[in-house]
């Protein structure tokens, strides 16, 4: 029995935060080192020629892997101990069959989408979404013969059921298929939620020979506050740069989910060479040990600040995931699929871009930068940065106004952060 892969202690199922300290790593294989070393190597030595043959048979799909047979170490583009340990720990949080890590969040998204689609396919995705995701869908995939359709969940009800049914019919009528439904929830930067369980149910009801794959970008709330795989999603995607990395010092991404789909994505990762490097994987293992502490503290801070901002005379509204300012439908989705609101939210100020810029330029503890999920607090202006390529009509449709400011709340003292927001608002 491999004790380093044991998830129970007697009759007790161990929690993810405990498993992050050692799951998937055997110290006896590394001179007793309590932490996994960095395996900074390009290739691995086979014990014998027969091992090399067996390893390549499995890696190249020439035979099925035997029960309990591990994928032998061959070459770090294919596998590496640091990547494997990290992937096993990430899979624990989301209850995934398999996880794969990539050189960036966009590498995870693009590699996964390319592995699951072919020319003539259609992808339906929710808007607003991360800028890089929309660029891939709107500008790159159409060059490859893949049609992409964006939908903004209407009336704040979080439903994309009608859009899924419509696009499945349209694709079938021209001899194609709806290959994937891509959901980012909460949406960036409006924090609107999409009903993942409903989307999964609708996809199943299509009774298609090749049902669309449901992919969910879980960067904003995962893995503590939302777990899409338990709601019926096929795959979950992350920018590990954000909360999982958590220190604004690395770039990485992940995809995890069903074993059959992950096999196809793993093949594409190997051939495209979009895997993560061992050093960054080691840093992420470090970060996973404090993930729950950091996310809990930052969410507590964010809840306090959001509540106070709602009562500020210069604030029009505060946009949190399923918060009191949202519709009853949004609050109901949050109650069903979220364990928390996270720590990234948006503030709509009274005024326009001028007032927003005054606020941002006056902040001192909130650093003016894009990204989110680090230990430090950040503030950004989506309309002029991450979503600047949106047309005025698209911004209006998605609720990305010039007076909207996105805040990513860190783990600093909450009263210090409030003092900073108060003095920045005084300048508006």
C-alpha cells in the first residue's frame, strides 16, 4: 500500500487542506527530504531497456496501462515528478479523475479546447469572460474553422439553457455539432453567476451522440468556494496564477476532470509542449499548503469591505457573487453552488471614468494592477484595460461601465484596507 497516497486515517476521510502537506509524495524516494525536491531535469534514465519499451508503449498509446501501473518517467515534456505530485494534489480539491498543469491559464484553455474540437464545430461561451479567453474564441478559433457564439445570461437569472438548445439545433442543421459549452462563473468583472447544474442537465437532455463538453473556468471561486465537477461539469479550468499560486510570483494554469477527456488533453499537451516547468510546479506545491488559510482570510476581509462600501455615499453599488444587491435568482444560484463569495468584487462609483481614475490614483495599499488572488490587494479599471477591446455596445450589454472598479482583496489588516478605501473615495 502506498501510504503517501492514502486519503483516510482509520475511518476518517482526510480533508484537502491536510492532504496538501504530503499527498502523492514519498520521502523515501528523495533521501528522506520532507518536501519534494525540484526535479530540474529534461530526461530520465531507464533502469533497463525493457523499462524504456514499457514506458513508451503506455505513453504512445500502444497498449493499455495495467491496473496500478504508473506512467514511467521518460522526458519532462511528457511527465515529471513535480508535475505529477502537484496534479494529484490539485485533483483532490475538485474531486477530479485527473488533473494536468500548464505553463499558463491560457495554455490550459487553448490546449483543452484544441483537444476537444475540430473544424466545423461550434463553441458556446458566456460573456463577459477573461480577455484572453474571448480573444481566443473570437479571433483565433474562427481561423481554424471553429464557430464561436457568446451569450450573456439574461435578466440576471444565470440561465444559458435556451442558448444551449438553440445552438445545438443550429449546428445539427448544418451537419456540425455543438462541441463545447464554456462557462466562466462568476463572470469577470461583474461577478454574475451562471447556473452550472442547469447547464449540465440541459446538455444531458440533448441526447446527442457526441454531447457538448461542459467546461467551467473556476478561477474566481475555486477550489474552496465552488466545485463545478460536483455540479455536473465535465472539466474545470484554472489560472493557477491567481488564488492557487497566491503570491503574484508565477504564471500557471490547470485543467481537470473526467479521465477520458483528460487523456485527449494530455496528448495535446505533450505534442504542443504547453506543460508547466518543474520549478513553478514546486512553487505551487508550496502555495497549496496555505491555500485555505489565504482564501479564508481574504474572503473575510472582502466581506467586511463590501458591506461597508454598500453604505458609502460615493458608491452606487457593490457587485459580489450572489450578494444582496443581486436578483433573487442570482442569490438562489449562489446558495446552491457556492460555499462563499470569494474576495474579488467590483464597485460601481457615482460618476464616470474621471471619478474612477481619481479613486484608483489615490489608493495606496490597493496597488493599481491587473490580476487577482494574491496576498496583496489590487485594484483595476476593466473598461480601459482588460476589457478595453469591447465595443461600447458590448460593454453596455455586459455591464462593464466606465465607473466600475474591480478590487481583489488580500490578506492585509482589514482596518488598514478600509482606511485606504476611505481616503481614496474622499478624492472622488
